[in-house]
């Protein structure tokens, strides 16, 4: 079955520290991959996407993600966390014409 | 620039009641979809549509109906509400690029069934 796994339902980092949110997917073909962010009581907003080409993808708010086919991974990183990054983050993979989402990771940023 | 508009934002229903969640988009996207969000489960696809007059089931379609008479609107109907349908519902409208789809989400409808 097609699946997306996000390791860690909660991640806590200090302000200024590296953010690393992990995402692995099951797929036998090169996928389309997405990261979305959800702030409290809001809808989801696209952070970045991988479709083709360069495997390191840059998104909004200083986030980036690297597609590693051999590891079937698409981890999200940011060099220095800000308080405003506190939110829930979802990895999603397109299978056919459908998006399959991971369970989400809540990022907490400590001052 | 409204994007995707969902109404209502909040709703409380009694078990057995029916209701319709409204979704409208002004981006002229052919692809629209409904998801429910439950804690620890991410977003799960309920129904989707690839164009006016065409709908299909997603991962969790039971208890829900949809129709798509226009490109702009994609309402979700709960036939007989159950407590298990307590959730946050998101409508999405998608741009179809070079093989990929990029989804734009509404603000959500928080539904409680008592």
C-alpha cells in the first residue's frame, strides 16, 4: 500500500537550532513530493515541492528538502529555527492523481 | 483573491442529522478534493473530482456524498451524522502542472457530532 511515514509526531528545538523533520515514502517510481505547513486554526500552505530536476529543493521561509531516491526520503530542514516556525508540518506524496499525507509533525520552538 | 472558501467554519450536529459543507474556488482549477484531519492521522482523502460532473471515492468515503455541477463548487454532504465524523474538514483545489498536482487548501470546517 502507498504510504508516507513521518518520524516523530513532535519535535522540539531551541530558537536558532537546526530543524530536521523526517519523511519516508513507499514508491517504486520517482514520485512528486511536497511539504505543507499548518499554523493553528488555519489551512495547509505549500512550503516546497519536488517534481523533477535538482534533488535539493528550496522553499519559503528558509526551508529546504532533499529528495534521496535510494533512501526513499524527503527530509525537511532549516538551518536556524525561529519562533514563528512553530506549526504542524505534513509531508505528502502524489500517487496517480491523489495526494497521500503523512501523519504530521508538530514543531515546537523554545526560546 | 479568495482562493478556496469553505463554509461554515464551525458546526455542531446531533447524531443522525444531515448537512452540507460548502466549498468554492475561484482559480478555475479542474481538480478538487475533500479531506478530513484527525489527530495523529494526517489528512485522509474522502472524495475528489477531476472536473464538473466527475467524482470518485478516496480513502474514507463512507457516510459522505459529493457532486460537482460546476467547476467552482464542490459540496460535501453528510447523510446521517455520526460521532465518528467529528473532525476538521478541508477542501482543496488543485493546479495540474507537468504531471504533478499542487493543492490549495481552504481554512477548514470544524465539525462536532454529539
